[in-house]
C-alpha cells in the first residue's frame, strides 16, 4: 500500500505579555495592542496587563489609547514587554471644555490654555491656584506659605481698582472657588479661558478670566484602587540676619552716643541676654497628604470615589491647617438618558494666634525687630497686667515690637468650615444631534469661627483689656439651576454645534455672633463657652443674598475644516445693582482660518497652521449686596423745646450712594495663531490682545457731612483701564525614542502684559497744582491717568553727602543734613533750606513685571521619571517695607552686616543715630537729619524684584513588574521632590513673590506676607 505523503505548512507563534502604564506609573486599562500588518490584537485589563499571540518573532507592536501618543515597539527577543505611554497634550483632536460644551482643541477660535494636571500634582499645594504658577501664559500667581492661606491670581493683568480681580472658577459646572477646602488630587483637567470668545459664555463674571476644572470620573472596566501618601518637610528659605545681643548693645550704644543721648539702662548694664526671636518663632513644619480612590464601571454606569486627608503644620509656632474630604462622582445611562452627580464633602480646620490690626502686629516684622536683649519671659516682668511675665519693651529697652511667643500663648483663633458642594445632572438625547441637559448645583458651607483672648499683654504700654471669648457661626448657600440644549450637526462640509440655555443662581450668607468678657478659669485652663464668662455680652447678626438670572448661547460653525466661526452671547440680570441697571448683555464673535488645509498650502515642516481673531465684551460684578442702597442711622437724638427738656429721635444719612451703579465692562480684542511644526513635534501658540475696561468703580471724594461717614467717598462707575500684551506658549515632544528608552518633552510660556489707566473721572482739585486731580494715592503708590496701576511715587535718593561742601551746594537739606546723610533729589527747588517735602515725589518704578515665564521639562528613562519646573519674573520693582522698618534707627534691632557711614569709613549706609525723641530731661534736640534719612516716602527702600525660581523638581521610580508580580500589586511608584529649592534674585527681602499690601493698588509693597516655603517631600503611590 503506497504511503500517503502529507505536506504541512505550519507557522511558529509566541505569546507576549506585559503591562502598560502612564508617566506616573499608573496602569492604563483599555489600551489597544496590535501586531503591525496582522489581525492579532488585544487590550489591557483593569491592571494594565495584556497578553497577545504574535505571528512573528520580530513583530512590531502598536500601543494606542485615546489621549496618549501611539507607540511602536519591536518584540524581537522578548517574552515580556512593559511599555509606558506618554500623554498626548499636543494632540489636536484632544477634547477641551470651554463652558457648557466640549470641542476639539483644533477647533478653538479663542484664547484658551490646557494645563497639565501631572505638573500641578507634582507640587505640594493647599489649593489649586498655588500649583498654577508658571503653567499658562497670561496667568500670574502670587503665593503664600501660610497654612490655610490661598494665592492671588490674575489673568491678563489687572482691570479693576477696588473690586475682586480673581478669575471665575467653574468646578464640574458649579460656579465656585477652588480654595483650600477642595482636594486638588481629585482634579482631572484644567482649562484657562482668557479672551472674550472663550469666556463670554459666563458673561458678567468673566472679565477676570475663567478657569474650568473637571474632577475625575470612573472608567469602564473592573474596579481600580489607587492610594498615595506624601510627607513633606517645610521651612522658610531665607531669614533676615539680625544682630545678636552683644552686637546690638555695641551698635545701640554708638547710636545713642552719636545722638547725645544717655544709653538705655538695659544696654548700659547689659547682662548677656541673647535671644534669637526668629529661631523661637519659626520652626520646621510638616505636611501630610493621604489619598485613596476607587474607580470603575460598566457600559451603563461608572463611578469614582475618593477620600483624602491633608495636614499642614506651619513653619511658625501655633499655626496649622488640616482638611478631610470625601468625593463621589457617578454616572449612569440607559438608552438616550444619562444621569449623574459630583459631590464633595469636606471639613477644614485652621488655627493661629489672634491677628489683625495694631494689636496683633505682624510676626514677620516682630520676629526680626524684637530686641535680642529682652528675655522671652522672666520673673521680673510679672505684673497684674502681665501675669505670665512675658518680656516686652520698656523705658529700659525701647521697642514696640510684639512678643509673638506671648501672643501665641495668650490668644487663639480658629475656624472650622464644613462644605458640601456638587451637582446633579440629567441628559436626554432628544435627537441624534440634540441633547437637553438639566444641571442642579449646590454649594453650602457651615462655618464656625472662634477667638479667645486670655489674660496678659505682649507689647510695651499695651492696654490690658478683660479676657474674652467670641464665636461666630454662619452658613453660605449657593444653588444653581441650568437648562441647556446642546446641538451638533454635520451636513456635507458644514459642521454646526453649540449650546443655548437659561441659568438661575442664588447666593446668600446668614450669620450670628456672640461674645462675652471675663472668662472663668481653673488653674491654667479657661472655660471657653460663652455662658461661662461673667462680663459684658456682645451679639451680632447678618444676612444677605443676591440673585442672577441669565440667558446664554454659543454657535460654532466650521466649513470644510478650514473656516471657523464662533458667536457667543450672555444676558445677565443681577440683583446687586439698582433696578434700572440690573441687565447686562455680553456678546462676542471669533473667526479662524486653518491655512494648512488649503490646496495652495504646501509647507511640509508646518503641517498645521491656524489664524484666529476674536472680539467681545465681558463683565465684572465688583459690588457686594445692597451697595446701591443708602443707610440712615436712627440712633441720633436731638433736644428741642423750652428748657431743653424734650428729646426727639432723629436720623442721619451715613452712606451716600449712587443708584445708577452698574457693571464694569471689558471689551477685548484678541489676534493669534496656532501651529504644529516638524511632524507635529513642536507646537506653538501666539496671542496678542488689547482689553479696555470701562465703567470701573471708583470712590469720589466727598465731605462727610453729605452722608459719607466712615466711607472713602461715593462709589460710582467712572474709570477706564487698558491692558494689552503678547503671549507665547511652546511645546516640544520628540517622536523618536532612543533604544535605551530615554524620552523627554518640554513646554514653556512667556507673557508680556502692560496696563494703563485711561480715565479716573472727576476726582476734584489737586492741592499742589491747582488742576483737576487725575490720580489715586495709596500709601507710597500712585495710580494716575496715562500710567500703570500702583506705580511707586517717591522722593528720589542721590547717594550720601560726603562733606559739608556738598550739603551747602545742594542747599535744599542744608538746614538739617550732616555728612553721611541721604541726599534727596530736589525736584521743586524753592530756594530755601530744608525744603524736601512730599511735593518732591516723582514716579520711581512699577510693580508690574516686563515679562513672566514658566518652563516645564519631563524626562523618562526605563523605570525613572523626572519633572522640573522653572518660573521667572523680570522687570518688577518691590518696596521692601520690612527693611525700612529694620533700618529705621528707632525701636528695632539692627541688620547684621550694616556698616554706617563715618568720616573715616565713608560707606553707602547712612550715619548711625536715633530717630526718636528721648524723654530724658536735658537731652539735645532731635536729630532731624537722622529722621530724614529713614523717611518712608523715598526710593531708598525700592528694590529690583526680578527672580528665577526652581519651583519644583521630582524624581520618581516605578517598581519593575517582575517585583510587583510577587507582591500582587499592579503598580508602585516612589518619589522624592523639592519645591522652591532656590531663587536667583537681588531682592533682599524674604522672597520676591510678594502678595502686596493691597493686591490692586499696592501689589508690590512687601509688608511681611508669609513667603512660599521650601518643601522637601517623599511620596509613594500604588495601584491595588
């Protein structure tokens, strides 16, 4: 029987496994894995793992997922292959939120920036605004390091003088504030809307820009559990170097000798006391940040839940903040219907000593001002007013600095805010291209504030009031109802989408307060309930609310993906204005042209290029409730009749108001372009803008007898301000990956912004010139028509007088000056001695920078990740009020290293003396030259505030899968980071990131705000 020969044509196959993660080491579910050129495919599971059967030993695998750059990797010689996908922020098909709808990034016609959440999560921040510094062009953030303190944020300059200049924040559709009560780890995406086309949909509240925040949502797949923990050590990066006890004694003795005064007794009989008050007050702080989240879902329902705890022990004693938060976001769908909710519950607690006003002082002045020869406390200081024996100033040691350690033990203030915020929504697809959405938002906060003052005093000649307890409870309530219709229709080459809707919001707060003096005590403990006190009772109450009704709409039109147009309107009605001025209309329009899609366009190295322009009107509500209503005080009494026996109840108007108060309106023109170059590895956006705000609210000066008692004047809409600038955003992400796995990307932004006052209305007559006054004076700054807001208006210095001949030649200070005194520029030469007066002031610099810039660099090598962020400010001037106080030659310690002028050693520091009058009989007259040297209205205290800061560095390591498999953990990353590691600057203050004495009119005056801390962190994050 013949043998049957059978020919077999077989192919060798192999199974390849691995895990796919993102840059942070988090496993990515749902990633598509395909073998190039074949039908072999697989996808990752909830833990990011995949298994694929390959048709070739040298197969090329393609890994792809929405929101990530596709990656091609060879499988040659590998049994397992772990890959890391990079977030594709440059992807033009990325969807961005612009208010009431989402569109493709490539279809944007307005100026909007997308902020990488990975960059904000790399920073330790109590609130989101802190982490935004350097992350977007046109966005200026000034930070603070105090526990529970927020940041000052401006978008595209300052467009108001007395109102709120902060942007509007929208969190999951709810108009709210992402302050320290919000957990920043729950944030999924951040968009910054800057021009009228992007922001006009929010109408009357969009003039300062809009920041849209979307929190994390569940994803289809098995449940994912992620947990993280981070511990940080914090400290102040810089201290003023002040003299110790012996150095102070030597300097102060010489100062008194130069002035002809008898030395202070504590100096003449120095006992060796040496207290470093800064070391006693400041400390190493710590931050703990713990988070756990659960997410998952199926085709019809998704969920995301998280819990967090954040604790900040401040770098100053008795200051702390902590927050516990819980979030649940869910969504379910059935057919054409979707419902969902986003809910946050948080409880925040903060504690600090009593602060505010002249009684509290400022710890950043007092810590360095306080004399080192005064003990913190001692038996010799015990008195009825000072039972704790705290060291304070006296005739023997003259200082009015506060003993901040005493204040921390005698007083305490605390707050507890319990917040509930979120929204419920339902959507129905009425047609395939038409969707109705109902959104109901709520934010309520139950607030409690308590202040306790115990027995004792903490500065020289302080009045000793009775002990006291005060408690205030209030509730904030904001609820929002929105009805919107979203449509999206494509007809041939025409694409039309947009939204129309109606919204209604009510915002109110009610409060009640009570207090009582004379606390009872047992041993060293006070009874802190109000009823346990035995003295005078105090009660207060408040209530206020406002309503906003709005109609809105936006129409986006695209033809053939080449020509784009956007038209937006919003009509707002706000109860905070008089009845005839409550309605405002805020329209905008934008056009864009994608040249790269034209047939004539043939620029291979720039595959995408789009021109765009927009114009529109935005609004700002800078009024509180009922400011259009005048108030009458019904307390006055008048006596009439013969014999002056009849008392009548009278009335007096104490607030004069303008019933025509209305919106501040900001008209904005924006021109820009977006480009992708070199195979889309390089992206570039450039914007030029000009914005003019009209009807700016100002206070007109009027006499008090007309009805403005206790008021700076009559508030009315008469000002006008211009802001213009140029913005650049640049990103570079190489497509190629080196064989060793090293990858990197870099992004940066650059902003040039100028502001100018165009009009201030009629502010009366200038007493110096006799002409109409066209400026507002605030401290040492002046806001004048034709110039920037808050420029320094000071007497100019011109070195020091070296001899009497120079004084005689100068003449203006001949009546008071001596060699070694400051020489001032005599602008209004009256030809007489001692005629340097405030009239000699002139403009000496601006607090606004020439430009700001931020740079972020990310790198990935095997299992290592790296993030570095830089931030720079160039061209700003700062007024160092702390240095003015320290160098005031009065009741303060001295800075170490100063070398006062002498004839034998002529330095650039004025001669040493005493700038206050002694009470000792027979002392000579006060040295007016010394007093003139330390006057505050001069540019002696003005400094260059430019700086470059390494704001963050983070190095992470993702544990290899071969280790994690044994631990049965999908992912594990450990990292270390440093924040504010160094700052290159010539500013001599604690930090050039100055919040300002007045955020609007005095933004560059350093009055001892808490500077940003230096932070060293260690963290761990894992998937379970």
